[in-house]
């Protein structure tokens, strides 16, 4: 297991409340041995004018999953994680149901983490593939 301590889905319920996650309906639905899973509705909150999933909403879901993953890896008393770079390839439009994301680390260093995030529709078809780099920042000593 790669996590700093044992985490569950409910550990994130209070931390993501009253944030962009609430606005877009993002939920964390799974924490695995080395994965973070979440979902986001494809509806009027996440549509672009053509009534398909907005690419920016997909990026928010992807960065959220990777950010939560990095936050679970580091000692929260000593470090925090911030997004440094994200790349997204939009493969297929989302038109209904949920955008389902799974984040998997491909590099866990002391100063950076890199995540691969795949977002699929309810039929399991790839809609977006993202690569996220997280910077690991030391909390200044008081």
C-alpha cells in the first residue's frame, strides 16, 4: 500500500464539501491499494453549450483524483501536494450518466508525483486520458 495511513472514502466527504467538487457533483467512490476512484454526473452542471461533457470538467475530475491521491501519500503534518501540470486527451464525448475516473500513480518521488487518470463513461468506454504532475511542498516550520 502506498498511502501514508489507511484511508477510506468517508475521509474525503468533509474535505471536499463546499468546494468545486460540490458544484460539479464529484464524489470519491473508491480508495484501493494504489488507486483513487471518483465519479461526476454528466448533466447541466458539467455540460458545454453542445450538451456534451465539458473538457474542463473532465480535467477537474482528473486533477481532483490525483490531488487526493498525492495528499494520501504524504505526511500531512509535513507536506502538501499541489497540481503543477496536467494534460488531457479527449477521446469520446460524454452525453449522459457519469464520468467515472480512476487515478493510478506512475511516479512517486519525494518532490513530485505523476498520475495517470482515465475517465470512462458508464459503458466503460474511454472518454478522456490525463497525465497529472503534482508538486510536493514542505510545510514551513513555525
